[in-house]
C-alpha cells in the first residue's frame, strides 16, 4: 500500500467518523424543558428543610475539633513570632478560630471579619484596628509611666495609607503591643478582588497586627503572588479539617432551587444574631423595640441609640457602638435612612410581625 492510499484511507475514516457524529446528534431528541420552567420552592421553606437535616458523626466531629486545642499554645507562639496563621481543610473553621481567640488571645484586642458576606468595608476594619491599637497603647503607657500620651487626629478622618503607617509604626514604645484580626473565609465572595486582597496583605504586614484567617476554596492560593505570600501575609499553614457543616457561612448564599428575595428572613437574621456577642444582640434589641414602639417614625436616630445603650451599659463609647453597627450593616440586618430633620436614622428591614418573632428568638 503506497502513501497516497494510506492518506485516502485515513481521510475516509475521519470523514465517516464526523458524519456519524452529526447524524447521531441530529436524530437525538432534544429536551424542550427550560430552567425558567422549573417550579422553584420558597427559599425560607427550603432553608427550614435544610436546617432540619440531622448532622452525622457529630460526636466524632466535636472530638476532632477538641483535639486541635492542644495546638493553641503553638499557634500563639507563631503569632507572637510575627507570622500569620492560615487555617485550611474541609469543614467550617469559624468555631475553631473563635474558640482559639477566646482562649488564647484574651490579652489582645480582636477584630472579626466575615469574608463570607457579599460586601465588606475594609476601610472601617482598618479604622477599628487603629483605634483599638491606640487604646491599647494608652492603657499600657498609663500603667507603666502614669501619664497618657498626646491625643491623636481622629482615625476616621485619615486615609488608609496613613492608618497602615500608624499600625506599622516603630515609634510605639510598647513591647509586644499588637491587635489581632480574624478573617473567616479570606477567599470569600466579598474579598476575592485584587484590591481587597492587597489591602488585607498590607494589614497583615503591619508590625502591630497579627492575622488569623481561613480558606475553603481549592484555588484560594491563586489570589496571592509570591510577594504577598512570603513578605506580607507570611503565612504559617495549619491543616485543620473539622468536617463541621458550614451553617453560618451558607446562610448568605442563595439556594439554586429557591426563589430569591430581597427581604431578610427571620430565620436568617436569628442565626446571624446568635453568632454575635450578647452585647451586640442587646444593642439590636434596643433598636428593634424602638421600631416596634414607634411604627410611624422613619427609624431611630443614631445619637438616641447611643444614649440608650450607654444608659443600659451596653456600650462604653461611640467606637464600640459603631463596630456593632458596622457588623449589622455587613450582615444586612439594618439600613440607614435620613429623616426629614436631616438626621441619620437606623431601621430594620422587617415587618413588625417578623420583628416580634425575631426578638422572641434572641431573648
């Protein structure tokens, strides 16, 4: 068989192959069903069904998470040495990280960032870190020297660059003075853009900041370049699979087979509030009670909320209240409106009936 015959045979084989594929695809019956024709269920109903699923291997999961407590002292040493902790592995690491903070970071101020939210105000995060560091510096200097250092320009009027310079300042003559930032899901939807990651890397690189973060996406390391990994974040990788369900994290992702809705459901709000501190819950309760008592008003003025919360010893300063309000806004629990007098007012985007149910659940 010569070369021409071989080429003709190969051409005929390939031509017959593609003809057979075309005939097969044209004769195959196509479905006329469309995604828009699928009968979707109500999202709240679907979430209730999902919440009723009994967890499996709960005892083993709890034992696994408890076994990581023996590493707390090591993790604290790593943080004090200037590294950042990065937790990875299958399962929610939210409870583990917060337990580590409550047990081992009691001497330091801690800021929590929930990366699983759709939008996050990193400027406010940096402001809060700077304010907490400044309070820590003043407290330590007052204890050691008996005198307070000079007052600073308000942090909320500074640029992010100036705030990062303060957090990285070598002039703070206080030994081992730093604030901690916990970032749940640093690879979350609200933090995946390059600007947010660069801002977080700059925060982690500051001399007076220590970061503890978690990742869950398999491609999360692709968010960082070599400089960010080795000179800014300076990660110490911790493999801590917990196999715990992503209960809180999944509440902020819409179900595919559910109708979307803009209103915050009572169930979702209740789960969010239960994950917050008791003081934060009580601040929210003050706002909710005011809204129920004054249904005709456009909301509760921020100054009135601060006065009420301070009288009830729920907050000690406007900074503390602002941190609670920022968390509420990030979770879409409250909205800001401007009333006819020009005052900024806060309101909860729920009906009075839903609000009453919510208060009953968080009491």
